[in-house]
C-alpha cells in the first residue's frame, strides 16, 4: 500500500498540468461528483481531445511532461478498470461477497472511489480501518489513537513510538521498517485522499522508575580484602 498515496494528487496534478501546458485556465473547484449523461461525456471527451492536440504541438519539456502525466494517469485508471471487470465477472471475487465490498476492499479501487468522493464509507470509518492495519504492523511499538478531523486535516496520536522506527535502535519487534509517524500518515492518506494533510503527534511513553531494594541502600559497602 506504500505506492497508493502517490495516486492521491495524480488526477489533479495531471489535469492542472495539462491545462497549464495548453495555456487554458484550469477548471474552478473540484470536478462534479454526480454522474454525467452521454451528452456531457461527449463534450468532455471533445474538450480533452482539443487540449491534447494543443499540448502535442507545444515544443520543449512542458508539453512532454504534461503528456507523460496523462499517460501515467490513464495507466492507473486502466489498471483500476481491469480490477473492476475482474471483480464484476467473479474471477477475483469470493462467492457471496457483494461487488461494492470487493471494490472498497481493493486498495486502488477504494482509493479512487474516495478520491472522487463516491466511496460509500464515511471518511472516519475508513481512517479507523486503516489505523487498525497500522496497529497490526506496529505490534508493540506504539499505541495509535485517531483524534479527529479539523479543516481537512486528520490528527492521530502515536504513544510510545518515538517516530524513529526500528532503524533507530528501539529494539522493537515491529513488522514495519517505516517510522511510525510515516506509516500512519501514508496509511491515512491512502484511504482518505480527500484530506489535505495528516498531523501525527508522537508522544514518548513514560519510562518506569528503576526500583532499588531498601536493603541495597542500607548495606555497607564491601571492604577491600587485605593484601
């Protein structure tokens, strides 16, 4: 799932780059969430063909970069459609599993559904599910608590993780090599790409005081043996 957050801004970035390279103003605000009728789809495809034609005529790296972004985006959506067809045909779906559940359980399809605002599960439910997976990866390394969402920013507290992962010599048995804060951030953004950011608050766990028996404190120091 580590590659999924890279898809989060791919659609907006590719579209913005395409409009910029073509010298056209980008659309104002997010794309409409409602379904488009056939006439609207035809109009969008015509506009897209015109934009691509203008971009192809641009000299230099700007046009090439925009076309590469569109090609990469088309590849991602092609992979998503391939998975959707496989689920719909039953080739990769367990018997009795509802189709929508198969879609939302797939990392790529679930991410794209959320990216376009059509995921059936509320964002809080998706984040809670993602953090359950994070807890399983962290094992005993730290406790993860979802604190809520404010102004498009999710806040998550990690207690005892230290933010440094096992590479920092924590001696933990975590199944992940990522630092806990990066692991949390990537998991949340992958399942909730509509968020603008994830704030991870790392709180160090208090170390228990070392117990020294009273008789050790009162015991006389050992006398050096005579030579």
